[in-house]
C-alpha cells in the first residue's frame, strides 16, 4: 500500500492512557479518549470504582469497557431518577437506587445494555457496552498494520485497503473517515476505538459508508464502536467469508443501516449491538452481478437491536435481484425496541427466490407496528420500479409499507415477470415479552409469485402460546401452506 494513497490524517491529541483496575474477582479495562471528547453532561459512570468515560451522541450516551469476573456499575445523572429499565430484560438486572440522581447494579458477565430512565426512551438513554477482553492485538511494527493510537483524534481519514492489511483502532482512539477495499483478501478491522461520523459531513460529499468492502474475501470486523453514521455503516457487497463480531453501533440518521450484507456468502454476524433509525441489519442481493451469484449462508446471532422510527430491526430486502437468497439464520437475538416498521421482515421487491430462512429464539420487548412482515411487491427500488416523483405520487401505496408502489390497472402481468417468491421459512421460539402485540402480514404478489411453506412453532405473547392467525393478529394474502403450532 502506498501511504499517500491510502490515508490522509491529522493527529490532534498526542496523549494516550489505558486504565486497569483489579479486585479478587474482576478486572476492568477502559481507555482515555482525546481531550474534550468524553462528556459528563448527562451521566457519570464508575465500574468497580474506576471512572469510565461517557460519550454523548444526539440519540444516546454510552460507556465502553472490557471485563472479566463481576462488576459493580455505578451511574450518576443529571436526571431525577424514579425508574430505570435495564434491557435486554432477560438479564433480569435490577437497579439499586442510591439517591435521587444515582443508581447502581451488578453485572456478572459481559453484555450490551440499554439503561432507560423514567420510561422515556428518547430522553438520552445510557448504553453500557461491557465486552470481553481483546484476544487479538497486532504488532504495531508490522508493515501490514495501520495503527490508530489510543487517546488521539484522527480527522479526514481515507483508507483504501490492500491484501493482508489490518486496521487497528486502539481503545481511546477516535477516527473520523472511511475504510474501503475492492477485490482484496485477508482484511481485518478491529480494536476498541471509535469510528465517528460527527464531522464526516465536512468531507467532500456528506454521506459516506464507514466500512465499505466490495468483492473481498476473508474479512474480520471486530470490537469497534461506530457512532453518528451518515448512511450504511458496515456494508459488504459481493464478499465471501466474513465475520463481524462484537461491534457497537449508535446512530439516528436517514438511511443509516447498521449492517448491509449484499450479494455475499458465508457471513457470520455475532454479538452486535445496533441502535439505528433505519434497518439494524439488512440482507440484500443487488449490484451488477450475474443472477447465479446468490446471497447464501448468512448467520446472525447473539445480537441486541433497537430500530428507531423507520426501517426494520431484522430485514431481508428490499433489493433482492439474484436468482436466490437462501440459507439465512437469525438466532438468540434481543429486539429491545422497534418504534415503527417491522420487527422481522422479508421484503422481496426483486426476482429472487428467498428460501430456507430460520428465525429462532428471538425475544421482542417493545414493538409498535408490525411483528412479522413478509411481502412480495413492486417498489421504487425494484428493477421495474419508477422513481419519477410524479409517478411515485400517483401510484404510491399508502399503507403498511414505505416505498411500495401500486400496480397500474392492466399492468399486472408485466410486473409479475419481475417478481420472485418466498418459501420454506421457519419461525421458532419467538417471544413477545413486553408491550402490545403487533399485527403481522404475509402478502404474496399473486397466486404464482406467492409465499409458501411457512412454519411457526411456539410463538408466545407475554407467556401465552398463540396457535392460530386470529389470536396472533396475522393476515394472509397469496400465502399457501402456512402452519402454526
């Protein structure tokens, strides 16, 4: 890699500190950020007596540390505290109120948590990102390692990675910019530092994908925190063999999908926290590739998702233009809020046959519109879609979906040629554990481009087993072989 082609950066703060605290049962690791980057405006956090820096974004604050053993987390805040919900609820963490503006709780293992005060999810919640200790730390002198040092702020970063390169963002480092690669192998992006989009708008063009990898193979993205994204944040286009593990995403912007896996194969997403305004995770298959290049073998597990006021928490779609989208699995996921849109969705606006998809052991705590949303339709994103404003205005389908267009009378056969199908979908052990029970929709395009072979096993609402579409608030259209038990 030629340094002048790969990175342009300005080092603003020269000091770095790494803090450890030990007790008989625990070790805590935290990092000192650049001067003035952390804030005590809303919260102050201590873990086993050690102050942990708090970072503010427009939508939430967060604190990051690694831990072994057990930890006591102490929080002081500007707010008068009468109630604290600690999510995911399955951890059963209960705060001890130590004053009108303070509380604490005990954490027995690493977890990504949302602390919400007084029942107001838009009153600057606090995210606690407690991770496992790093298992990989590259050599700083390795010529294939691009090292961002802790305690420093790096602006205007433009990395175009080459084969066998590692980007290491050390805890306490803040990087503002983008990381791209095309047609490369053996790429690693890791560390405990921050990718910050706050000032990316000052760079030429205001919307940048932070991690944008195309036609790449053997990829690892691990441990970093991304906040204030401007558009898609981790995007894989036509990649093979990738692991995205232990990253945290805190964002609230238009089109700020957390993870976009597009026309890719053999991808594992593990232990990710994502708060986004748009899709938390989206599986797609578009791009200028042959139809027989599928989206295939994707596993998403052990994640926590909060989807804000549009988009979906778990999405397959809209752009599904390969011949197949198949062998996709979502398991052991906590969906703590879906403020609008769908909790779990397959939106097939292309020609693909979506098949062999499993959703298993998923807990939904607060979902406000749709629970399951499987639909085949024409949209402005479709090959036969129309983005002309006047056309969109005339044919926009005002209803359960965004971006979907009505089929003009007499054009049904034409638009059907561009449609795909959805089949062999399993929902198993899906629990709605709080809030209202949202409605669900299964909507095929027509009798031939339909949804088939859906199996729903052990859907529960507040512990009650739902065994029929009426009690589960499910509406079926152009859907066959749908079974619940």
